[in-house]
C-alpha cells in the first residue's frame, strides 16, 4: 500500500467541450495532480478543498512561477476552508 498525501485545490479552469480541469497541489506547490471532469459530472460531484492522493500518482511542477502560485493558493485555501469542506 502506498503512502498518501494531502493536496489542496488551487485551480479550476473551464475548457472547451464542457470540460473542467481541477488542479490540486502540495502545500509547497512543488507537486500536483490534475483531474478532468465533464461539467455535467461535476454538478453531481462534491469538490472538496483538499483530497488525499496516492504519492505515486502525484506529478512534479517544473516551473518555479507555477510552484510559487500553487503554494500561495494552497495557503489561501487552507486559511479559509477545512480539507473536507465543499467548494
């Protein structure tokens, strides 16, 4: 069984073809996981401030500006929401 890590919602982007991209990042912004959902599915799914993710499913964030942005967003979300609170 692999270890899990808590990641926080840092971005929600609406794209073409009714797809929504959710980005969850580690508190330091150095790692993230990206999830794609249809708008229709998203309406029936609870999106929480944080999720637990298997460590082996987390990707590195290469760009320093993006890491800094994610770290700032994690801090903002953590100050305002509990991990299991719906956004």
